[in-house]
């Protein structure tokens, strides 16, 4: 009997799996769930579709199909579409301002240095990352200024009046946030300090620079700041704006850091105390690295704000990218109404940069978020 | 023996520390005093230097400091003014005109931005894929483009392409839109219109009274009162009734084409339109993001729990999700409103006559009183922002989690 079981086992053969019903897979089912799940939903979908069908072809036609891409001057633009020749003809101005053409490599070099330092700060081995990248960052603005100005390095001197364009926006924002970093850290520490005077001074400083419109700060930089220096001192316009941006930024960043400090569990402070570290050892070696890590998304968000705010410089007459665009639009050779092309172009540049940075910020945030919500 | 000696030594060492034979500069108390003294001394020296320099510079430039210039005639005209203004009026009047214009654009911006923000923020949670994507595209597009660029875009690329006065777009021959601005009819109150204004005031008071009565009744008896419909009824019904009783004491002043422009009605200048549109679209994107964050911060378990006790979907939203989401949204709204007010200074780029433009811009140029004008403007922005903060904090106290 036992043998029969062995020699004649009952084989289990599952029935061939049926395909999922047509109503749950495929594009039709997806559309039914996501676009036409109820009558109001279907109405909204049709409404939006009609709207898109009305606008999108026209926009595509204007941007790509009937637009003009080649040519050197306005006469090339005869079609109804966008005149990208305008953007092409002015592109060097948009990116580099009036910087001399044969010296543009210096602007590029500064941008490349900035890029390299940023990449290094992410890729260096963790054991000496902070020790190398922090000094590099702090030296960078001054190296860039030396390269762009040229006098110190024995290069041809380029006056700051000729600096401009989008590269100025980028470098200005970077230089401001880098120098603001240590300051904001000090203000944040001051605001958390036990010393009442230090605390109140920090609070007044932070709230002043956060509460005042940026434009008022720029006016202060261009009209009031010269009054503060001794008679006869002539401080460069860009340096004054730089100082203003640094103060503005350190006010905002101090609040970001304060949030970071509050996010560090008190056990970290107590552990550092218990192994006998002094105040600065504790702050710089234990707390600060953690604060920078947890505040990274907010630091990036603040930087995006600063970067967008650099276009405000046009109001005090500094030739950053938007000011260059306005100059180009009022140029007598280009009076054909290219406003939309110009704004779209500058808008897209800013959008790509800012959107990229917000994506980066939310990625870091997701990586840091170890909670189990949802 | 040996062990005992060690303990003795330790004790001795400890005693030494306690008795304070260490240098006084290692005592945190003294240290704090020293640091703060140094800080104050440094600051005092800093301010002493800059004040000295400033006075010296002002003297060299021949500018008399002080607020005396406020009484002088301004000598320039302002593009738009909510109160009567002539170029012979004083700088103080310019200040008030600018202030009112700033308040006007701020209120318009805040109302529209809140509307846009809540609509697009809630749209993100739609089950309709297309609606959700529209919300995402709106937020990501307008949040990541500098506001100044948007203002200039609306002003010189969109509104400047509107038709001229003679071929204005019109809606029922009452509302006109052209390159000179938007022209809308105005209601002019005649005799008896006071009754209607009184009715509006009574309606608002009545709604608050009714609200507290309904809450009290619900606490006592558990019966709910259809508050929303009743308030709407009172708010529109009472003034309407008053209007009819007083015999419709209003005349509509329509804008009419006369010569080269429109006369009558209310004129909304394109500068105001561009600034309002740009501010509200830009801030609306941030508010939409805040609303989305607030709703997402409510754990999904709350929805499930609400469903399990049998609440309807609409009630879940209004009774469970929104009150909890508001705790996150309100503080964010507070800072968005404040930055909207601060951003309204960008009016300078398109010459909308806000406080900053007419006062810090033009008045400063004419008088050279840099410190006084900037100081006055900054005080105003601080005051407005403190007011917003005060109102929003009061509101926040209503939605906050009550700890028991």
C-alpha cells in the first residue's frame, strides 16, 4: 500500500491563470479610474482637455513651428512665431553682461570653480569632507573676485560696471550665502545663548533683516551705506549690494539654523557635556555637523529664495540678467516687440535652476525622513 | 592604605576646585559678563563711528536732517490716489497716498492669493489625474520664477498687448478692458443709502451672535444648526431688504467712452492689475503648497476613523481633516501674507505708486533725506506685518490643539 502512494503521486496542476479583466487593466481602465470616475469628474476632464486643446497647439506653433531660429538681426523674423534670433543675438549679454569677449574665460573659470567645490563637498570621503570643503567654500568668493577683477593676479582689470548677466546672478547669490553661513550660525547661537544681552541683540538683528522688504535693504545699501563710511571712501556698488545680501541672508539662515538646533535631541548636548567637551568643541564637533545635515532642505529653499531675489538688483541699476533683457528690449535695432520671447527665455533659465534645487531639497528631505507616517 | 591615600588625594583635588582657586575667567558667570561687555563696547563703537560718519557726510552734502521736509510741497503728481491729491500737497500727504495704495494692493493680493492657493491646494487631492496635474504644474511653474520677472511679464508682455481705447473688450457695455486699464461701473449711494450700510453692519453682528448661540445650543442639546446657510441668508438678505425698503437708493455710474478715454465708473490702472495678478499668482502657489502640506500632515488614520463612525465624505473634510490641517496651514499663511506685503514694494519696477515707489523712490530723490524716508517706510512695513501677525495669531489660537 505504501508503495502505491510513492509510485503514483497525485500531481497538482493549477489551472492556467486567467488574464485580468479588461475593465481593470490597460489605458481604458486607467482613464476610467483617473479621468472619468464620476460625472462631475468626467465634466472637469473634458473641460480641461478642451482648454488645453485650445491653447497648446497655438503655443507650440508660436514657439517651434512658425518661429525663426536662424539669422543675425531683426529682419530675419518675418513669421508669426517667436523670434528666437533676438535671444540668440543677445545670449552673450544675457549670460556674461558686458564683460569683454576675450576675457569671458575668467567668468567661466569662476563658475567652474564654484561647481567643482560644490561637487567636492558631496563626493569627498566623509572622514575629511568638512575639513576640506569648509575652507574651500570660504576662500572661493574671494578667489572668484580676484579672478574677475584681475588686478591681484596681474590680469587685465575689468571694472565691476562690466560684470553682469546671469553669471552675476549666480555668483552673487553663491558669494552671499557662503559668507552669510558663519554669520548666521553665530546669530543663531546668539539667539539660543543664556546671555541676555547677546540674545536680545541677535533677536533684534534677525527680526530686522527678516522683517524689512528686500528692496528697502537694497536702497539702504545703495543710498544709506555710503553715508556710513568715512568721508571720501568710495565703496564699489557691487560690494555694497553684496554686504546687503549677506546681512539679509544671515537673518533668514539664522532662523533655519535655529530650527536645526531645536531638532537635535538634548541627549547629544548632554553626551558631549558628559565626555567633558567645552562649549566650542561641543558646538563645532558634535552639534554643527548634525545641524547642517538636518537643515539642508531648508538651506536649499532659502538659497532658492535668495537666487530669485538677485533679480531685484535691477531696481538699483545693476546689469543682472533681467536688467540686460530690459536694455535689449529697448535697443533701437530690436524694437519689434520681443518682450514675450525675452521673458520666456529668462523665466525658463530661472525655472530650471530653481526647480532643480527644490527637487534636490525634497530628495534630501525624503532621505532624512525616517518616520513611519502613512 | 594605598587606596585610602588615593581617595584623599581626589578629595583634596575636588576641594581645591570648589574653593575657587581656579582663575576667575573660567567661571561661566564672570565670562558671560566679560563677553557681553565686550559685545556692547564693540557695538557702541560701531554705532558711534557710523553716526559720526553719517553726520559728517550729510553736512558735506548740505542736507539738513530731520522730518521738517514732510511739510514741504511735493511738487509732483501721483499716478493713482485713493484720496484727493494735487502736486502742491505736502510730502506727508504723499506718504499717506502711498501707504493707502500699498494697503489696497496688499488686501487685493491677500484675498486673491488665498482663493487661488486654497483652490489649487485642494485640487492636488482630486481623484482626477488631470486636475491633480494642473495643480502641480501651477505650483511648480509660478513658485520657481522670480516675482519681479512675473510682474514685468504681466505688465509689458500681457497687459500691454490689450486693444486700444477705441476697440476695448467689453462685457455688456458696462465693463471695459483695454490697454489703459479696466473700467468698471461704480455704485453711488443716494439719500437713504445709510440704511443699507447700517443693515450690513447689523447683519455681521447678527451672524456672530447666531454663531455663539448655535454653539451653545449644540453643546447643551446636541442639535446642530445650519449655520452656513443661515449666515449667508442674513448677510445677503438683510441689506437687500434694506435696499428695497429705502427704495433702491443707488445709482450706477457706468464708464462711458468720451473723446480719448473713459469717464465715470472706477478705473483700475494696468499697473495695479499687473501687480495684483503677479502677487496673487506667485503667493497663491506658495499658499497652495502650504495647504497641500497641511492636508498631508493629517494622518490617513483620521480619515479611516471618520469613515468607520459613518461620517459622510463632505463632513469628513469639514469636521475632521480641515480643522486639523489648519493647524499647519495658518502659521504658514501668516508668513506668506507678510512676504506678500513686503514683495508689494516691487511695484517700483512698473511705477505703481505704492509707498515705496512714491516716498522712498521719488521723495528721496528730490529731497535727499535718505535716512528719514527709508526709516519711515520700514516702520510702516513693520507695523503692517505686526498687524498681520497679530490677526493670524489670534486666528491660530482658535485652530490650535487645546492641551488638557
